[in-house]
């Protein structure tokens, strides 16, 4: 289950603070739970929407990769940087489109994860940026990089739970148990 994860223990304490190491370890754990739900699936199975939600496993991988890419850009450069990498087609960000493969979506997610991990290893966790102007964000609110990472962990964990339900519906497989 450690396809994305690199052991935090391999990094020196000079490079990572305990807090930074904990954030990385937790994010990697939840990424791995999400990825694990796709093990041994065909592209057709990864694209199926077997529950009432219209979510599919490939679409969840695609969405979480795009979300992580966007929030990593925000952490580094604020709302403008986030807008430059934000998907323009929200609905299709949750679907596997014709020509997309699970292998390609997983490869993209792994690239995003590697880039985010590198950023986390060196960025100032106290750096703050004003949130984008969106109705779901309180006007005038700023988030620190630390808060962004906590949000990424929550987002990844939530979607790993969705993915576990979808996978169990497809063929009875479970991430745990």
C-alpha cells in the first residue's frame, strides 16, 4: 500500500520538523488508502458509478489530484496561482472521460503527490495567503500553509472513504477489514 508514500523516517530531522513530518506522514497515509481502492481494477471498473452519488474511482483520483495541485499552488503563490491550475470543467473533474485510463490518472496523482511532498519539505508553514473570492470562503479570510495541508488531509481522507464504499459496491473489496 505504499505506492505514493516515501518513509518520513528516511529523512533527516534537519530537513523536517516533527510537525512537518507528521503532516507528510498523515497525507501520505490517506493518499495510499485512496490509491489502494483502485488495486487490480480495469479502466471500465474505475469508470463505473455504482452508487447514487455518480462518483467513480477514476474520477475521485482525478479530482483529488486536481485539488491537491490547486492547493499546493495556493500555498506557494496564493489565489492567483491556484486559479492558474484550477480545472475549468468541474463536473468532468469527477469522471473518467473517453481516452482517460486509470493508469494515467494514478501516474498524474503520483506526480502531484511528489511535487506537493517536496513543497511541504521546505515551505514556511506559517506563510499565509488570502483565500480566493468564492461564496464558500468567508470574505477576507487567509489560510496558512499549515491550514492548507490540514485541508488536503481532510479532503483526501473524505474521498478515500467515498472510494472505499464505491469499491465495496463494485466487487466487495474493502480497504480495511
